[in-house]
C-alpha cells in the first residue's frame, strides 16, 4: 500500500497472464486534474498499425465502429475495462496501463487510405471506444486533431467521448462538422465530488472543467451529452441526478449510464484500490457491485453486462430514468448524417 504511485489510479502492477515475469511500479508524481499534461515518468511507444478501425460484432453493440489513436491511458481510471487489453501488448493492466502509452503515429495516414478505398461504407466513427483520444498524450502528439481534419475533409461523421477539456482545442473543426450534422461530443462524468474524482480518475479534467467545456461546445452549436459512467454502487451512484442536472444546464441533450463491472484483472485492481482509498466502506461497495451482477464482480452476458440485474440495479436504472425525464425532457441525441461522405475528400469537388 505504501508504495502505491502517487497521482495514478492503480496501486499495483498485476501479473500479465501472457508473460512469465512481473514488472514492479515506480514512485510517481501527483496529478492535480487541472494540468492536462503528460507526466515525465510516462513512456511512449510508437506503433504503426495497418488498421486503426475496430468494428464490434457483439449483439448489444452491433456494428459499433471505434477508433483509438492511443493504447493505454494516463487518465488512470481504476475501473477502465480497457486495462485488460494492455496485456496483449506485453504490459500489465495496472500501473503499466497508465505509464506505458502506445502511440499510433500513422493513424491519420491509415484512416485516409481507408476512406479512399472502395471497401469503406460511411458510418459514424466513435473516438475513444477503448481509451480516451484526448488523454494528456494528445497535447504532445496531436493525432486526434489530424484524424478529425480528415473526417471533415471526407465528410465522415464522428461521435466523441472524453473526460478531458482538451477537446475544446478542436472546437473549430467540430463546429464545422456539427454544422453539417457530422459531429457530437459526450463527456463522461462520474462524480461532482473532487475528492472522489482525484482518486477514481486522477489525471482527468475536473468535473467543473468538463461541464464548462460542455457549455462552450453547446454554445458553438455542437450537440453534447453526458455519460454518467460507470455508476459504482455505494460510491457515486447517488450522484447521477445531480450530474444530469448540471449537464442539462450546460446544454446536454442526452444522458447514458453503465453500472460498473470489473471484468478480467480489473476486479483485483479495483479491490486493492477501494480498500486503500475507502477502507471504511470497501466491503460494502464490493458487496453491492456483486449484487448487481448475480453475486460476482463481472457479468459478461450481452445486454445485461452494462446495466446489471436485481433490485439494486433496477433502482439505479429508475433513478437515472427519472432524472433524464426531469432535466432532459424533450431533448434527444441527434442522428448524424452519413450521406455526405466524399470518397477522395474535397479534391473530388474541383
């Protein structure tokens, strides 16, 4: 416990199930949530993949198309399901996930090549389907902005989900895309309590900054929404109505949620984390998470995995529904336009 890196979400490096050896965490700097910059102890690994688009074949997310310019995430959210994927790169899902960031430098080139191929059928691309495209590394590498420039040029719609106010940097591109009904931005907000935010997702922007950025986006004509996700029973689930109300005041037109599920090694990481930060209610939180997933920390059953089951999960769903009904009445998420796609980009216009 005493060696847990300051300013990081995970307190340990869990063993990689594909590797024989274990890596130990290092001491670290404390994050403030105000300065969205990379910590000097973070390592960046360059990768040049042949493909950067992922299409889900899950029954509850059919055809969900996502793009992630980075693997691993300095935001350090302890509950992040993407942590497990870091093991495929030879790293731990724990501290490694937050300190060893894989950068897909050639992502813009690969995306433009895809857009020019006859195999591409225009569809909404979700930025941050796995890790946040506006994590601190984006300030250094700017890959997300280059990708958005290409999407605008080819008129391909995008949906962005982020916990970082850095998205405001690209408001010029997003505003032009929104004018053509090609863009929407959702902000993930888990808590309005800064003490919880600092340990739950230490290198994200504060909830205050996210809400302010949401308001700026709305004023610029960009459709915005909020994800109260994940809701963790016994920790932040009671905050959903207040988060939805605050987001509605900043122009949000929709709200979604998930109940936390601790798949794979995330269960071990979260258990260590909750006992370290909330020892007085750790067992209650763990028990209530299990109550929402049939007695386990994770239920991977399609359609049920993100919403949970049982009386407690139903109570959370109803609370969220009533808050949406009260604060977001007659508002809805806009349907983005895929009919404007220009194969070959704007050059085809001349």
